[in-house]
C-alpha cells in the first residue's frame, strides 16, 4: 500500500484512464493516441480503433472537416432494417457522406450450405432474406435440379409459382408499411401486417410453417395443395385488393408522404444498371428488366404479364412500383390457379443426391431483385461451392451515392424505399 | 395585517397545488387515450390487461418509470442534465395557471393572460435544448437543436395568429375573451384563418405528429430524451402530454368559447353549479382536440425538418400577418 501524500490532488478518473492508456500504449510500442481533431478524428467518434485508414474511401469518410461530425445509425437504432449500420457524416442536419457497415447478421450460410447435403441446403437458405423465404428456396432448387438433371412435375412448378407470388405480395406489402414507418407513420405497417398474416396463414397451411417455410424440394415441392389452403386462398383473394387499397389510401395521396418521397433519392436508369441494382428498384428507374420475362424460369413463359416500369426513379416511384407489382402478382396468381394441372408434385429423386461434377447457375426474380445461386458439384453429396447473389446487398451500394446533400431524415426514408433485408445482405 | 393579501396568497397556493396535481391524471388520461385510440385505429386491441379494459395501463407505466433506475451518462453534465426535465415540466405546469376551466375556476386571471401563456410555454424550448446539450449524445444534440429551431419559429405564427382574436375581443385576459365570445359568438366564426394557423402551429409547438421532429424516433432515436431514464424521462413524457392538453385548452378558450356550451349559457346557473357546468364543457371540448391530435398521430407521417421550417416562415407567418392586417382594418372600419 503506497502512502498518499495529503497534498496531492485527487486525479480525475478520466484523466487516469488516459494516462493508463498512454502507459500501456508505450509499453506495447504503439504510437501515442491521436488527439481528437486530427486527420482521422472520425474513427474516434464512431468507435473504430485508432489505426491508419485502410482504403482511400475510408480516408475520405473518416477524416472530418471543421463543422462535420459522424453519427452512427445502427446497428441498434429504431429504424434501421435489422442490424444495418450506417456511419453518416453530417454537417448540421445535412448528410455529407454515408458509409454502410455490414456484417452484423453474418451467419455464414453459404459455408453452412457447402457442408450440407443438397436436400438440406434448402433448409439453410430459408432465414437468409427472411421476408422472401420462398424465393430463397426457389433459386437453389432450380440450380440443383439443373445439376442433377431432374425436371419437377408440371403441377409442382405451378405450386412453386403460386407460393412465390404470394410471398412477393406480402414482401412488397410490408415495404409499403416500413417506408411509411420510417417517416413516422405508424399505421400502414400494421395494415400491411394484416395482409401478411393472411398470406402467412395461407402458406403455413400448405407448408406447415409460418416464416421459414422449407417447402421446396429438389425436384418438386413438399406438399400438394390441400382443402384448407384452397379455402384460405379463396378468402384471401376476396380480401386482398381491399386490404391493399386500405393501406394505399393512407399513403399514396398523402401530401406529407409525397413531399418526402418525390424527387428524393432519384436513381437514373444508367446509374442503377452501373450499380447493379435490380428488381423493383431498377424498374422504378425505367429499365424494363424482370428476370421472369428476360430469362424465364419455372412456368413464367406460360403466363401473361408485362414488365411494369416507372419513369421517375425516386422513392415515390419505387413505392408505386411495389404497388403495381402487388397487383401484377395477384393477376399472375389468378392465371396460375386457372391453369394449374393435375399430377404429382415431386419427381423421383434419391434421399441423398449426388449430381455429376459440374456447375449450375439459377437466377430468379425475388421481391428485391435478381437473386441467383451458383453451385459447383464435385460429385459428392454436398455442393463443392455454393454462392448466392443477394439483391439487397447490391442495392445498398446505391445509398451512399444518393444521400450526400440530403437531410438526416431522408437517409432512413431513402433506405427504406430500397427495401433491403439485412438477413439477405449479411447472409 | 392585510387579510386580502393573505387570502390571495392562500388561494394562489391552493390553485397552483391543485393544478400541479391535475397534471398527473391529465397525462395519464391522454397517454391511455393514445394507447387505446391508436390501437383501435391500427386495428389492434391495445393494452387490455391492467384494470378493466386495460384502463390503468398508463398509471402502471407511471409507477414503472418511478421505480426505474435513474442513470446519468458518464460524460453528461450533471447539473444541467438533471435540471432539464424540471424546466420542461415546469414550463408546462406554469402555463396551466391561466387556463380558464370555468367561470371562477381560473388560477390567476391576469389581464395579460395571453402574453403570460405564450411567454411561459415558450420556456420549455430552453429545457429541451439544455437536455440535448447536456446528454453528450449526438442524437440528443441534433434533437435539441431541432427543438430550438422548430419551437422558436413556430412561436411567431402561433402568437401572431391569436393577435387577430385579441384585437377583436379587445383584451388579453382569457376570461374576458370568453365573455366576448358569449356576447358575439365563438371566435371560430370570426377568425377561421387564425384558428387554422393556431392549430397547426400549436401542434408544432407541442411536438406532436406530424411535427414531432424533436423526438423523431425513426431518425434520432428519441431526440433530447435519448439518454434519460426513470422519472427524468417520465417528466419529459408528462410535460409533453400536459402541453398537449394545455394547447387544446387554449385553443378551446380562444376559438371555441372555452367553458361556454354550444347554446347560450343558462343565466340562472351561477355559483358552484355554473362552475361545474363550465368545467364539463371545457373538458369535453379540450379532449375532443386532444383526440384529434391523437388521431393525427395515427394517420400522418412526419414532415421533414426543412419542410417544417419552410411552412412556418413561408406560409404561416405571411398568412398570420395578412389575417391580422385584415382583422385590424375590419375592427377600425366596422367599429367592432
């Protein structure tokens, strides 16, 4: 026990921490901590360890000029979708730069899939983009069928198309709600969930689960339609347009909503293509690219539909695009029900699938865009390589391009209009 | 000994105590309304476990915040941090002094009640700014600065919008304005534009949707309140709802006849019965406007901060000035 000189001033604990840190740094042979206000002062502000910037982009984002500050939006934030983290550089209320930081929800699904048999891969991909579970299963199912060389029966294809369109409707419906929620409108999201709940009940009556459906199989689907599914489908079909319209009435012509989304986050078609943005976000910028039309898979070449596009490319156009696609999907569902053939729903495949060595690529149109799977087989029971392209990951690239010069409030509104799902982004 | 003075002081103390106590059930009732009304508008059930139909949910919330741990962030500034909720709450509670509940039921019937009201209610912005600064949090700081910008800007159209009413009534005392309305009809008929400007500005002044830029939960987490917990947060929360009640009450007093019934006030009702009658009408009308504010919250998204300021300076302020100008000319020309 050292004796304390009563004359000594009792040191401030914060100062003690600083001294201790300097001592430890000296002992470890590190450079002394940089004083705040230095070249990379931004690191300090968002909790990044003090180190030289790794890339030019990092240097650009994390060095601050006079009057700028960095704000962490997420990973814990009331409005970021899931665990997205945006490091926003602001000057007052004006956004100067945005740096999305990803990886908080990374579960290594691709690696998990490489260690799973082809049949069980379809269960692992479910929680990826958790709002479009059916689509998550669709692309690997197609890819594995190509690898193994098996054709699903016609009825299975029709049931697949039916469930993915149902999934698309609730996913787009939720986007309407989340977009409004990120602007402070609390009701549309709950109306959207009414519609979602009906569809989820519907899908659970055919697949047995409410969220991670695990419905697709290599060479078919798990179950045929049943009476409960069909009767629920009829009820839902009667309500859906009314539900969507009820929600639309809250938002579409709302003066505040229009003022906040029109001319906001405008992405031109050329930029959207350059950034790799696909799906409704691309079509909202006026580029008529829809995988269902451009590279027809499943039974989409037997159905009648047009590629819907919007002109403006702003947040409002992206919102309108979603609504138009909901109505298009309902139209598609009507056609699918009319044309659905009888027959088996599962082709003959062995319990453990061992495709010949080769590679297969399958792309589908998920609610967020082009979702594709690239899989390599080495002849074993599990994929040698399994890689997924998730559209929301690509869409996020557009946000740093669109935000500079806008206000903090718009960050959330524009991000919500791209409808990213972090489960898909981080995989 | 001046008994008059002592009596006055005693009456004032009683009234202020009563008003302070009144803030508690007021906040509870409005919070409960917000829980249940928004729930039914969202097609939800809302809270339904505490008490019959969940009617004590907000009371339980109140006790919950009392029991919560009260934290102060390491780098916050304790004196200002602890003072800020008090400042906001007192601004709301003090402005209750001049609210005319019924004939005779008004804590302090100043002859400059209107001026006092806007002066005191405006103080709450200081509390919010202090809270935002003292928390040592970027969201809080942004929220605090927003509150300063927003509330100071909206105070101008808010105050100007009632000058027309004041010019017509020829008085700054709330009870005399109501008396004028008894004789000439509600100011709603005389000052429709003033009413519109007042209503919009008052929503902005008490930070209600669609103008809740200060809290803006989807952008700023909870604005200046982010770092607050326990009863300090509770005070902010209370102040917000009390301010909503007060603003609705003032709106009713200025434009909807205050304690007056929609039909002529029965002259034979005097004394205590008359007071009760007045209180009934005052609370009924006030809660109608509180309900409308809750309704708006369930319906509208939030405007953006630049749109908000643009509306105050480019639309409401010129409109309020024109309204005042026209009213003043009319008063002079028609000798109202």
